[in-house]
C-alpha cells in the first residue's frame, strides 16, 4: 500500500438540490454520485478512503459499505471544517492526501492518478486540479500572481467583478501534504460571504508560508462538473452517458441512438451487440455478443446471453441464456434463471423461476416460483398459482411436458416428464409422467336453445 490517502466530502445537505435526499446520493446513470467518486478512488491503491458524512446520513454509509471509512461532520460548517473531521484518522500519517468532493461524479481514475503523480513529481505541498470553464459561474476561481503562480482561490460569492472574469476554476479536487493540510486547517477562518470554513483557504495559508502550491489543469471541463442543482445533475447525466456510449461504440457495440441510450458504468457489453433506441441498462449487467436489446428495454443486474433478443421488455436481477427471445412486453423479475433457446413472449411475467433450454412461454402467462424443465411448452394464459395469501409454493414442470392454454397450476404441484395438461384445466394434484390430465367441467350442448332464447 502507498502512503496516499483519500478524503471524500459528502456531508453537505445540498440545499440547492431542493430534495429530501442527501445531494451525493442523487444518482447519475443509476449510481449515486458519491459512489462514482469512491469507485474511481478504489482503483488507485490508496492506503485508505475516508468519507465525511453528515449527521444522520446512514444512507450514505449504507450505500458505500466497506468501500470507505466514515467520519461524521455534525454541523455543515464548510469544506475546510469537513476535512478537519478526518484528522483523527490521518493526523499521524506522512504522505499525500487527495481530497475529492462527493458531487463531482464524472472524475476518472486516470485524472485522479495524474494529479497524484504530478503532485509528487513536483514535490508540491498542495496541488489543485483546475479546469478551464466557458461559463465559470458558481465555481471557485484560481487567482494567479504576476509569475503565473497560484496565489489563492476565490469563491463566486466573494469574488470581485474582475476575479469573476477568471475562467480557470477550482474543481474541488486537491492533493495535500497530509501534515501541512491539518496544520493549515487550524488557521482557516470563516470570515467570508457564506460564513463557512473554506478548504480552498489552505492554499493561501500554504502560499504565505512559502510552501510550494501548484495547479494541474485538465483539458476536460465536463469531467470536473460539480453538481449543485438539478440542472447540473442532468448535465452530468448527459456527459456521462455520452462518454460511456462512445466507449461501447468504439468497442464494437452498435448504439442506434446514443441520445436515447442510458448505460451504467458497471455494464459490460460484447462486440456486435446492438442497442436500439430507448434503453436503460444498469447495475452489474453483462451482455454477450450478437445480442439485441430494445427498442425500449430496461435491464438491471442481468446476464444476457449470446444472440438473445430482448424487445420492449423489463428484466431485473436475472440470468438469461443464449438465443432467448424475450418480449415484446415481457417482465422478467428478480431471480429468473432462463436457459438457452427459450422463448418468453408477449405479456409474460417470470419471477424466481428456472426455465431450462428450449422451453417456450409464448403468451400471456405468469410463471412464479417454478422449475420448468427443457422442451416444455406452456400454453397461452397459463398461470402458476404460487401464493395462497400467506406462503409461496413451488410448481415443477418436468422435461417435454405440454401445458394447454389457460391452465391453472395450483402449487405445490408437479407435472411429470412428457405429461399433457388439457387446455382450461385447474391442476391441483401431481400429474404423473406421460399422463394426460384434464380437469374441467364436462361440456353440455343444448340443441336449438340459443335460437329459442333470443
Ligand atoms: C466547492 C468549492 C469551489 C469549487 C467547487 C467545485 C469550497 C468552499 N468551494 O464549491 O471552490 O469550485 O466545490 O465543485 O470548497 N461538504 C461537506 N461539508 C460541508 C460543506 C460541504 O461535506 O460543511 C461537501 C458537500 O457534500 C460537497 C462538497 O463538500 O460534496 C462541496 O461542497 P459544495 O457545497 O458543493 O461546494 P461548492 O459550492 O460546489
Ligand atoms: Mg459543489
């Protein structure tokens, strides 16, 4: 492990978001902003990651789990005060501390690595990650002296008209000599427009003491966007979407309309997959080659096998094998395990069920808590009656069984291998293998009765 440490600032309530949700928990492409930040830091081989959370922000801790240590900032008195809360973990450490805001979700590990390396190469005490902004409104401005050295950072609200013209902005990411950081923080005051203890004031303090302060400017402003309100949130979503879609397209994925395609950061897609317009694909999802997703599909935490086609459908937390046809208008709910060459047709709902190779559920069925073998045909409108209002029960349908249309299979029940269930049957007892089971009222025809009745 290196002597590099990270502090993530995530305690601010985010009043500008006007939300009951802590700002850093607002998702970008389905993942909370702070988790994007921590995921990038995790790949940098740091000795520790400490996240500063607000009082009562258990949800932030639940979200990050073991990916971070936590300190609580009881009152939100500013970014400098927030970093001070990490002192108890870091005060004895020699090395570099990188501080990142939890509301800058687009930062990449490559940029964070570059700032750390630059800081150490330069043997600087402070390195600020800066960017050039066409419209710098809202960001702290980097003020340089006559020798082009960084002198200080001025917040929007404290900036003079001249300072507001400066387009080099503070991205909110910094590397500090750890010892200097906590010493300097003791001297930060809250004498400013917002009455807050500003972390950027450490720069001026270090500068005055003759310590080396440098800036590392990235050429990608989009990567550094700080999300303070919902307008910026939508921009972050858009930039990240563009970045991810472009990566997939360069890797051999056809995305028909990248504007209408939302793919999360943890999705793996193989070559020659086609994504049609209107798709949201998130979580830990893997899509194997030659699959086709959409138009209009939602896929979350799923495996989608080679050559599978999923159109106008929703799939969650499930495994779907190769060459499966899903939809249009199917709903695959969590814990479905679908084999190869299966058909799941229109208006079919599958939940917590295993369906083996070459079986078909083509139309209008509910399959819940079921184990279906291979080569099974489930007729239109068939329902596994899995719930008695208190408990859920298992339906087993063995290989090559044929279930006629509109059957009710009242669980717990087993239909044996090769058995036939007649259409319209309500099956509440096991059906032996190779048997025909028919359970419906005998039909009665009354000759001429309809004519008389009319
Ligand atoms: C901050 C910087 C600004 C920079 C911008 C980049 C300061 C004073 N200003 O402004 O120079 O251009 O980020 O996006 O640092 N937080 C706490 N505790 C607090 C206050 C904030 O943990 O008491 C956290 C927030 O949750 C957030 C981060 O610190 O993740 C930054 O706070 P925010 O209020 O968003 O600062 P900005 O106004 O964006
Ligand atoms: Mg911010």
